[in-house]
């Protein structure tokens, strides 16, 4: 009964891009470990020069009855400028988080090795949009700043990303992924939990599936949390990585938005990540409806 995003997602014509208005300024030292300010300017110039070809993938034309409808970006789309693999070449991440999370997608681009162009990155070896990880954090959507757990192993940086899907009040899914950017984008499923709730006579029974990779089901909270906590045991914990997301605005200044995002990128942040393995922190209150109803979790195993 485990549901994966690729099975429930209806493929739609991609998601977004563009920027909120902000003045470009030289990046601070904390954001530019291996990138000189002059090189940042040239790389942002390259990204900005690709605006027309990129934006065309994230627009749609709503039916208004007019002969020439005006194109607009998909709702819930934002982009970020980062250097998540610390290689001195900027990445452009475009994340489209729509409604319930079922129609959420992410695409990745990076400045080429010879610093001459912007290249689309493959995901797990395929030239496709990623349908698993919602990089844009819904829990902190107001200021569009996301903090991500960062780990280092054998010179490679890995990031914890939480993917959320809601099928209404009764059905919800949390999935957790490890992302790295050493050779294209590699996304590995760490584990997740799925909920199916039924309310009868003011009592809610929540069927719960706790699983790891390859749909391995855990028989208890203790097994699940122990596995999730131990996943990173062979990695070196780094500072939180803070990413500044900029919303799509066709009337905005794209280049200014690129600078705004890069200037907000901080690989050494003390900001707390909003990703939590412990589903009780959210669902206890959610399913009790502020204490109005009684409820219980029933763990499902095969």
C-alpha cells in the first residue's frame, strides 16, 4: 500500500523560474568559499543570458476566452542560486511546489566546467525533471529561506530533503531523500512514512506505514527512528546550508533575483533545519484536531 510520488504524479509541463526584485551586490565571503566576486558576476551573467530558453519551460497559457492569452508561470515556483558541491561553479535550482505536493518538481542546472555555458544536470543519470524531492520548504514559505542538513563523506556533500504529499485530510506521505551534486544530481531515498486516517464517532484511527529503501517496512516507531538516525552514521555532519529562494515574477528583474538568491546562500548557517523524522511532532496535533478528537496510530506490516 506504499504510494510513491512517481506513481501518483500526473506529468505536467514543468514548473518555473524568475525573480523578485532586489539590487545586485557583491557576495559576502561566507557564500563564496571558492568563488571570486568577479567570477560570480560572470557566472550570473551566463545564467541571466539563458533566461529566455529556461523560462519557456515553466510557462503556461490559461484559457481566458481571448485569442491571445498571456503566458504566466506555474504557481508555487521559485529558484535558487547555490554551490552545493563546493566546486566553484554555481547551480541554478528551480523548484515548483504546487498545492498538495503531488505536482511538485525540481530541475537543476550548473555552470559548465569551462565556465562558458549553463548545463542542465541529469538526475540519477537521466535527463529528466526530478519528481521526488521538494527543495522549496513549505514550512518556511513566507520568507523563502530553507535550511538543509548537510553531511560530508569521501569529499562529497550530501543534503537531507523532505518531500511532502497530501491527499487531503486522510492521506499523507512524508519521504526523505539524500541529494548530492558530484556528478549530475544523485537522489537516494532514505525512508518515509505514509498515513491513512479514518474518523468514526469522533475517534480517528491512523493506519501508518514506516519504511526504508526498497519498501522495507518497520514494525515499530523504535525500529524506524533508529534506522533514520543511523543512516548518516558514516558521514561527517556539516553546518546547516541555508538557501534563499526567489519567487517567479515575470515583471521582476531576473538578474537582480539571481544576485538576491546568491547573496542569501550560506553554506555555514546556524539556522535550524525544519526537517524532522519524528512524525509525531506534526501529526499528533493534526489528527487530534487541536485535541477535539481521540486518535491512535496503528502500524501496518506485511
